[in-house]
């Protein structure tokens, strides 16, 4: 199989958007040829609490849970989750000023989107 184009973004927690400081918590990857849209997200409570004391971790987990449900296209996750995978990826990676944000979208080439997602997660989130 030849290399195929994919796009990814790093998912971040930005506790105070006005300061633009963040912690990477995940990666979302979209590969149209493989009909692949998945995210790996990790809420390291101790790390986030040390970085942002007072951040409501339960609220953050709810937001991350919604992000995952939309990524997976779960039927009861609202109207965005019902969109095609390209539209869900674009919606999830759109610029926003919230506690959960994505980086800019970056392109690449891969043979196996799942393997690439795991590699990027390990490199960028650890």
C-alpha cells in the first residue's frame, strides 16, 4: 500500500485562554483514504492539577468525553457526531477559545493510520 495523506492535530488543555499556556492531552488523526478518524486522549489528573490548580477536572473529563463521542460518531452525541468523518474532524479542530483546544492541523503521509496515531500520541503527549 502506498503512503496515504493524513491530517492530525494535538489536543490541549488551556486552563486560562488569555495566557495561552497549555498541556498536550491527546492527538486526533484523520485519514480519508482509510476512512479513519480516531483520537487518543489522556487526562493525567495529577499533571493537570499541578499545572492548573483549581481547574474543574470533572468538567474537563465531561468535555473530553464529548470530544471522544463526536470523534467516534456515536449516535446520541448530538448533531455534530452525525456528520461525515471529514466534517467531524474539521469541526473538532476548528479554532476556538475554550479550555479544550486543538493545535493547527498538520499533514503527513502514512501506511497505517492507527500506528501513526499511536506514534504521534507517544511523541507529543507521552
